[in-house]
C-alpha cells in the first residue's frame, strides 16, 4: 500500500501538541545503546539538546505500597537499588513459615506447595491465567541532576511500557496516570524540574485484581529514556517515512518532520532532511524553510528518489536511515532520525500477499510478550533472541498477542527480517476479566491506539495492524461502530497499511459474524479454517488470514493456505511457550472412568462443520497448579524446538523427514490431548524399562513412502500422502539400538534420520549462544546445559539438579528448564533439567572482562564456559 500524502507543508495553528502518552522516543532510536555507570546515588543528565538518553540505571524499588513516596523528602535509602527493565512478579516471594521440607515452602492439604519461588496460589489474583504469579503495588524512585536548561528548553521522560496503572510524580507534582500496561508514554518534566538541583522522580505501579488472561509481569518492564530539547523541537514520532514508489530500479522516499515552536513569537527555521545507508549518505541534504507560528507546529516534507535501491524483505532486511535537523536563528536546535526499509506491500484477494512483487505465504506464530525465565523484562538481547529462534525454525511472521510489543522487539524484527502483525487490544468495552482494560477503553482507546500507530509506523517489519482479539461485542452494532472509529483513526495516522482484527466464534456460525468484518481490510479468523471456503463463496471479496490455529490442525490450515491465494497464511497458537495460560497445551494420561475416552469431544452444534476434526480432547485445557506455563508453543520456554515444530517444518517444506516417539503409555491408560496440545513425543529411542513393550513411532515426511528399521532390520514400510497428513505411524516393540527412518520419493531415497539409544548420563555439556557479548546491561548470554552420555549424546529424558556458579564480569539473571509444571525459583542457581536440558542466562555487570559459568551435577563430570565481555 502506498502513501497518498501530498508534498506540502502543514501547519497546526495555535496548538502545542499534547503532553501525554503520545510523546515517546521509540521512533527516534538512532543513538547507540551505551552502558551508563551504575551505583551513583544521583544520575547526572545532559541539559543541552540530546535525545534518547538512557534512564534505566540507579532506580530504587519497593514491592509494597508506600504512602508519601511521591514526596521528594521521602526516605528511600532502605529500598533496593536496581536497573531497568524490571519485573517484580518473576522475582522470588519472601519465605513463609514452612513445614515439611525446610525450604520456605508452605504445603497445602493436597501436598502441593502454595508458595514456591515467585508463585503463590493464594495471593495470585490471576491464578492459572497468569501462571500463579503475584502482582500487587510497587514503587520506583530515581534521583537525578540536570544542569540549567536553555531558554525555552524542554525535558521529556519516555516510558516504553509499565504494567500497569502507573502514576508518575516529579518533585511531588503528579504528572499523570497511564492505565494500559503496553503503551509507550511520556511526560514533560520541564514545569516541575529543578535545574541545577536534585530532582526526584517517583512511579507507583498497580497490577491489581484480575486484569489479564496471560502473564503480564509487573513494574517498569521496558526501557525509560530522557529527551532534552530546545524551544524549537521535533515533536516525538512526527518524523514519518513513507515509500510511495518501490521497485528494484527506483524508489521514492517521502520524509516528513514536524517542527514545534514553543516560544511566544513566530520563528523562521530551516529543516535539513537526508537519507543514509549506514554512515554513507545516499541523498543530497535537502533544506526546507518554514515559518512556524508561536505555539504551533509545522511540517517539512520532501520526496527523495533513489536509483537501484536495496529493498527490505524477510530474506534481505536492508535498512536505511532518515535524519532531520532543525536550525533556528542559524544554530542547531534539534535533530531526530529513524530507520526504515524500502518494501512494497500489496494485499488483494486475487494475488494474496506480495512483498516487492513476490508472493509470500505467512508462516506465522502468535507470541505473548514475556521472555520466559526473565519474565516480562524487555532486555534487548532477550527480545532479539526470540526473533532469532522463530526465524531459525522457519517462521516468517509474528502476531503480537494481544498488545503492542516493545520497541526493541520491533527493532530486532526490522534487522532480522521478520514480518509483524501489530495488535492493539484484547478488550474493548466488554470485559474478559473484572479489572481488565474494558474499564479504561472508552476514555483511553484513541490515546493508546495513536501511541501504537505513531510509534511503530516507520518499522518495515510491520505489515498489518490489528485492532483487537476475540472481542465479545465484535458483531454487535456498538462493536461494529467501535471498529469503524478505530479503522478510520488508523487511516488518518498511517494510510500505508491495511487493518485486521482476530475474529472468533465458530460455534455461532460464520454468517452471524459478518458484521464484524465490515470495516476490516483483512478478515482475521481464529480457529475457523473450516469456514474459509464457505465464507469465500459468500464473500468473494474477503481476504482471509488465519490469526490463530491449533497445533493439531496444522495440516488442515496450511493446506488451505497453499490452495487459495485469498488465504494469506496461518498464525499458530503459539510460536513459543509463554508464562501463564497454564496447561492449555497439555497431554495427560487417563484411565477408564476418568476423563472419558481420548477421542470424546464436546457435542458440536449443527452447521459447525469439521473445524475441530482431529482434536483429541477439546475440553481438557485447564489443569491446576503446579502447571504455570502454556506448553502449547512450537518452541519451548528455553528455546528448544518441540515435536509439533518439527512437523511444521515438514508442512512448510523446510525438512524432508522428521520422526518422534510417543512416551510409553502404561497398560489400561490412554493419552488425552488438549485442543492446544500435542502428543507427548520425544526425538528419542532411549526408553529404559520399556523393553519388549510396543511404542508408537510417528514419521513425518514430504516423500511418498517411509521405511522404518530397527538395528538394521526393516520393521515396515508405509505410504505417505496428503491423505495421511504426511504422517506414517508404526507400532514398534522397544529394543535398545538404532531406530532409523528412510523417506522415498518415486522409489528413490530422499532423506534418512536415526535415533540412537544413549548410554547413562556421564557429563554436562555447556554451550553458549555467543562467545562474546557487550558490556551493556542490555546484552545477555544464553547458556544451554545438556546431560550427555560418554559418547556426547543427549540423554533425552534425564531429570537432575544442576548447580551453577558465576564469577567475573557478569551475574546470573535467570536459570531454569522448559518443564511447564516445575514451579521453582528462576533466580536460584539450581534448576532441574527437563528432557535432559536446562538454561542459564548471564547478564554483564557493565564492565569489560569475562564471565565464567560452572555447572555441576552429582555423579557427573561438570562443565565450564567463559564469555568475553567487550
């Protein structure tokens, strides 16, 4: 879609842009992330014009309410010193009086702990939805010093995200309240600032009541920034880049920059606009002269032409940079920059989705915002690693469910080439939980929607906006009118992208949902692949996108994506495991008379079609503590691909052959799989104690036949086709040795895969994701520990405690495994392995040197790894 804005200079007479949550710095992230010295009681900040000064260090925190903490004279010396981003919900709770194990765990009547690490089944308002973590009220305070400001100067603080309901004070003056926990917002500090003296910023955060359907985290969990500017400035997010023409031969790049005059008289200014590829300019410096009235904002615009441009795509995510510099009275007044990509996005019902003229099908995954063992902390490297993992496992698109992500997340998607469906809300006017966003929607929706669109519209990764997810009132007159207002507002702020919303409600029938699609450019379908063809026949103009789907229905969904151009792609629920929504991806053993037979499903209303065909147990989605994460992702909590992810690689043509073995099922029991679940499979032929028992082996292949061999002898051969969903199942009596699958196409072998029975655990194998990291607190090293045998093979089902010790220029940020029902501390250096693996996350302290991690386990040879910190 192309911008149709005219090349003119716009002026907003008489009005200074509002000082509100719309004032943020995310679109101006051009300054490098430089570590600031930690430990100072008072932070010194620049007074001369400077943007994106990191404001993350030297905060003090109290996990409790503290009446009077907004006042500058309040004594916070006993509070804990920390750096941001910070999430208190993932931190260990103080111990309760204990009995039974002496480790501070309170045991309940069912012999399950009600408090362990950060989990408390009594105090968690969200319960299983939020993973049994605890919210509450917390306070942050920061002391800082700033030199005298120039006449008319402004100091602005920017919060990338605070969950939730934050109140901010400067020197005892209330600056404002921001209810929504996912919005970037900012305040003008200038009126209450004490230049030359010590200033005290206080932030109260209230994550109270049942307000979320997933793990939200608590606190200032994203970055904080400080902008200092003069009397003439570029308002935040007013630098906007569009690409009305893009081809491999030529690109037109339109750059517009707002200029705000904070003085009481008209100012003549010159705005210099220029494009860069890295440090090299790729355009002439274009000067635009403006006359900006007192208290008004004018906009400078220019369209550049680039010959033979480097285009942005998922395969070649090339980024350019646009810069704007303002001169007033011959002196530099302000500057801003933003990265952007040259790509042409086209979407229509006939040709589907095309980027730069090339058709693309969306291999998508939905993601919540947490970073696993780190909780909601949006540390830059953690955000980047999630994108790397998704990309490495075949995904090309992410749906941010169900809220705007961090700026660091989108920056990583830009750099790595990951498409993003950027989503705004999970509720409108009608609640899903008593204290959720519905309480604030009427007053805040435009403010928060504006913040998302204006902040994110320069990101080339964002290809589609979503206004909501499974909104209860979506098809009612009030909901249809709300959708209309939001779509109209988005088109005012960004005419270059289309709009969707994730619609659900298959039990009601698709015809009743038609009003929900009226104002959408793309119809988002949650779990309704069975209606794609039917709805296309009724509405041939409707573009369809699978915005959520069950893992067990991957074949049906992808078959329709490949068959029909009007179906853009599929977003599985979910790409990665997340905290909260506990146990929805479970697979459990049931006995006769308990839970019913595994293939029993709820009765389906007339006309429901075959949407839930293949689901084993749609109703088995809620299991109690100790389950604390969803376990429905293709990738687990520590970054390892799960069996459904390997199957998806077959569907997407990324692999020719994959194999898994179902965990042995005891006699008299059956496996019951929830709607979002998958069979308890492992890529393993190590099943001690199962000798002679028959195991279920599943082979997935793009070939037309597969042969299975055990210790060189063929067990059987079976045909494979779309009719078998590219799957062959074998019943194999277990004997240790080598299990091998060979895939054939037209009689010729195309791939083979073997599992070897491993020996006993012998040692710990340690692998760091990178040998060198930056001293920046926003960098991390992810260290995977595997239990291996004497030959170095993973012993895949080993559960043992591992003891970590860390020395040098870093610290242990978190440690744990992917086990969805092992709720222990993420901060203590003694996790248990799950499927033979666990993870340690190392964070630099801010100085150069090296970090040494040692891992030990009883009876095994330990391991050591050193990470250079530069």
